[in-house]
C-alpha cells in the first residue's frame, strides 16, 4: 500500500505557495537555469526546490517565470472575441466559470481573467464536437462561418487531428503574418514551430497554451512491488545511464507471467510483464525517435527511418514480444485498459501521464520513467504526445488577426506562468508522484516531447499513423506494407504541400 510521507505533503503545500502572487521581502539575484519542453531556457528562482520565490523583475514574475513582451498600453477597447473550442475535449483547458479551490480550475480562471484585464477585451465562447471522430463537424463549423462571411469565430481550438484537417482544407490564417506572437518565447515549443512551418506558413500552434499537451505526454509506469518481487534492475538508474531501451524493458518482463486464473492458457486475466492497448503501441514508434515526416529540409518528405529498416526492426521486436512469448498481452478493445496496471498485475504500462491521477487513488505502488529508447545508440529519450492535445488557430477570413495575435500571445504566456505550473509542477510532479525521483523523470519526458507534422496530418495523408498500429497486429512485414502505401501517401503529401505554396 502506498505510504504518503509528511515531507511530501509539505512539498505540495510549498509548491502551491509558488503559484500565489507573492513577492519576496528580500530581492535575490541568484537564479538557476531550467530547460523547457522546447529545449529553450528560462530563469527560475534559486532556492530549495520548486517552492522558492523571488522578487518580480521587468522580465520575470514573482515566481521567476518569464513575462511576454506585449506593450502594456495595448488596448482592445473592451471588444468581444469568440473562441470556438471542442466540447468533447478530454481535459478542461479553456473555460472555468468561477474559482472552486481546485488548483487547475482556478489557474484557468485566473489565466482568462488576466488576459481580459491586460488587453481590455472580453472572451465569448462557442463549442462544437471536435475530437478525431468529429473533425468533419468542427471543420464544417469553421467553413460555414467563412462562407457566410459572418466572422463568428476569432480563435479556434480542437483535437490535433481536427485542426490539422482544417489546415488541409485551407480554412486557417497564416500565423507567420500575425503581429504580437513571439515564437522565440519558451511557451511556444521550438520543435512544433519548426515542424509545422513550411515556406514561411504556419497554420496552428500549441504548447503551454494547451494544458492537454501536459496531460497527453506518454510515460512508462512501473510497479515497484513487482520490481522488488522479481529482483529486477532499478529503472531510474537505467534511465540515468541511458540504458532504458525497448530491449531492456522486454527483457525485464521475462518470467513475470503468471496464470492467475489457472485455466492453462494465456488470457486477459493473467499477470504479465506488460499489458498494452493497440493505441499505445505508438509510444514505441515515436519513442524510438522515428517520425513520419522529415522536415529538416525546405520540403517535407517521409522519413527514411519510418519507411525503412528501423521501423521494420521495431515491428519485429514488438510483434515477437506480444505474439511469441508470455511476457506481454496486447489488448485491442479500449475498455478502461489501464485497470490492469491499477490492479497490480502488470509490471509495465505505457500511457499518457494523466493516468498518474488515476493510479494515485489505487493500491498500486508505481514509479514513472520515460518511454524507452530504440537502443543505446539513440542519443535522447523521445516522448510521444497523445493525439488529444489541442492546436490553436485563426480562421482564414479573420479581419482582426493582429489583435487576435496579441490575445494568443497573452493567453499562452499567462498559461505558461499559471496553468502549466499548477498542472505540471504541483499536480503531476508532487501530488500524483509517489517519490521524489519521479519529478525528475517527468522533466526528462517533458524536455523530449516530439511534435510530428506527419502525425498531426495523418488522416489527411491516408493514415500512416494507423498503418503502423495495424502492422503490429497483422502479419504483413513493414517493408511489404510500405511498398503498397508509399505512393498513395506521397500523392496526398504532394496535394497538401500545395496549400503551403
């Protein structure tokens, strides 16, 4: 059973204090440099842990978080701006009616109030279903407004696939032409901006502006009790030494299987080294530092790793593990599949870090580490984002895009200083972590987040992301699959690139 130490309770209280608008009595010039998810650096206050508070400066707030460079005299004349967001979002990030005492809810409320007050504007809200199953309905809502010329929506946000689809339908404004947005700031992930900007055109953004970016980071959960029972290596040490790989994870699963129901066959009710669900197989692909589209050159191309031997080798490893051994069990139906780890009958479980909130209320004693690397030659860990993170965009027909640019910048920077610390620094790293090392592991995972334009546009590209999942559950070699799919994928990519031209 999990034991909650008094010291960790104190950490939660101190971390909560970090989010209050407190100015320290004595100014200090001592700062420490931290790395954000986009590999940029920003200054944070020095002191004992995340609870340290320093005096606000011209460039930082009282908690050491960087401020934006918006003109303090910027005034939008109390005009109303409408945000259209997806009603079927997985976690709230847009609207809070009032303060309730919940840390994240109150951070969202305070963020919205701060934007309205700083810019002298008012938010209005409209909703539409907009997850991966409802992308057509959301895009149609934007399209109808553009066709009617009513300019009903100033800012839109939905599931990553949905906004990606809106971009391919030529419904969005080029953010590279919008004033006030400073993409050099740490709340804008360099990896996403670099991936999604083609021919100086950028149609959507995310980062600290979306709380679901944090909720949707993939990590590996491990069962501490099972680790001790089977005398296995320390995953934290393996991560530190760069030895946490797929082969090591599968090796540690050897011998963990137990026929719990005694029926003599491998089935869903037994104990395994790793349960997983088809959807979560993606974590192995992107964790192996493989992306669908290579955007290092001016024109995106399908990456050599994705089309070639590396993905084939990964397919063979994963298929062998789940099909030819008793070490793992692959679930194909999503029926609260994380319950198997929560029950304590799985050594490992790859999932979005939001599941820490679920597991914290259960009996399982767990640790958190990054998704494993492909092998030890891979330089860094890579963290997949679950698709239900939000992308933000401006409708193509906007007549006040520059004012909306100021709102986006203010919204993102306020989120960086309020919502992200509440959710990430306090909730995930302290409240829902069972040991102090997990906080460090979260930082490793966050610094390694991958944004792949090919994944965002996967539906418009005829589904290369889903093809990977199907390849694992099927029997066709990846090289054979590529021969059949590469021409249709390339045809779709060529069509999409015309939008960026």
